[in-house]
C-alpha cells in the first residue's frame, strides 16, 4: 500500500474540515515539525547534556527538566510564528502565551503539555507531547480574550499526542475517528500506521498509582477493590495492574488494549483536592481522543468534555478508557453519593 502521510489522510478522511482547510493543515504541519525536532532531542538525551534539571520551578510547582524547557521552547517558537494561532497556553507557563509582534494571528487556539511524563526521561521510559486545538471565539480583528482559551473540551476541533519511545508515534483526532501515524526516520514523515483506532468495549487492565491508597476516600478504594475482585467473592479473574507513571504511555496502552486509567482526587494535599492532572492540557485532549475511539472519560461521574473551565491550570480527577470499566466506576461513585 502506498504510504499515506498526515496531510493526505486528512484530505481523504475529513468529513467536516475545521475553519479553513489551509490554515488547519498548516497548523498541523507546524506541529508535526515541532514533534520531529523534539523527538530528535529526546532520542539523543542519554548522549548529550539535556538530562537533569534546569534549576527552575514551573507554574505547577514542579522542577523543570532541561528537556521540558527545550520542548516548551520549540513549540512556543514554532507555533507562535505559524500565522494560524491567536493564543496559546502551555502547562509550563502561568498565563496565555501571546503571538509576537509582526507575526499574523490566525483562527486557532493551541493548548499543550510540552513533555508529559518528563520525570521518567532518565529511565528511558516513554514520554510525550499532548495537544488540543480550538477555534477562536472572538472576531479575527479583535484582541484575543481568555474566553478564546477557556473553552469546554467539547469545543475542540483537534487533539492528540506524540509519544516518544521505541518509535515516535502521533495519535490524532479531528472529529472523524482516531488515527495513528508513525515517524519513518528514513523519509522524515509521519506515515499512517494505525487507521481508525477503536478502544475495546471492555478490557482486562486497570492503571492507577496504588501508593496513594491512604489518600483516597471510600468510593475510590471500592473502585480499586472491584478491579482486584470483579465478582466480589474471589471467584472471578482479577484485572491486571499496570502503571508506568507517564500519562501518555499509560493512556496509549489503555487505548490500544482496553481497560481503564484512573488518577482520582486525593485528600493528601488540600491544594489538590481534584488530583494532579490538568483539565485543559491533559484530560480534555485525551478525552476527545478516547470518545472518538468509542471510549469514555469522566471525573468519576461527569463527562470530562462537558466541564466548563474556570482556570488555565485547573486540575480534575480522570477516569478514562473502555466503556464497560468507566461505567462500572461511575456506578460505584454514584452509590457513594457523588
Ligand atoms: P504520580 C507526570 O508527571 C504526570 O503528570 C503524568 O504523566 C503521570 O500520569 C502522573 O504525573 C504520575 O503521577 O503521582 O503517580 O507520580
């Protein structure tokens, strides 16, 4: 079969192109170039001095890794000069990132986590870039407003992630299903490798950091006990437990194999009663992907994509994966009055 790259695939399979075919295709191509540049740096990380910390702390209060900063700078530089973006938000930056003077603004808003899972870099564990694209709400001759950025996930026109691992793979949805493209270094192109991904209706793996059990409430503990003993009497086969600690890797496995990933609220830190993951740069894009692959994503009960955001960096509990397991979790939380 002749190789299909992202642009060709979009033209062939896009039922409803976002605002303007040309602008969107250019946005995607600039994103793809950013992923290639980041991938090049990630794959040589063990050889050159890009590991370790920069000595700074980001808006999340986390120590910034050199590769985090590198990936963030690549995306901000390239996308702010693409001429198709009116505003950006990065997990690493406090406020909205503006378009530099002299560069045209476009019809799109880009939100991203430049290098999720970066605490795993030294161990050569998969990490990734997560991205989310919205149409601007303000008129193109008006200044960008916070409302352009703080949109509910259901308004996304595109979302996905780029996974840097044994191969570099981009998983993308533009509202017409979910498709995987693998970078072929010999030609420098992302080529269609996983057309029309669908998550299994039911899986056999649950993924959660059980080290935090003492921080969970009774409902979450009952959820985890269900996966250990689905029949409740020790007769049924338990689910397997898998947890990498890199959201993009844990999600990608869940998307392909089925099952469920959970990062629940925990009582450990009164500043983080909604858990650790961010709505705008992590939960919303992955929820758009999973729903387009016929999966589900909730905060335990409510659909993630329906949440009206109030802050660029607000956190949200995330329960995401196969419909059977996500519905089981919802039933348990509802039984506990959520
Ligand atoms: P914990 C990485 O820092 C990250 O944001 C996600 O990639 C990952 O799912 C999560 O944190 C892991 O957090 O608390 O289990 O170490």
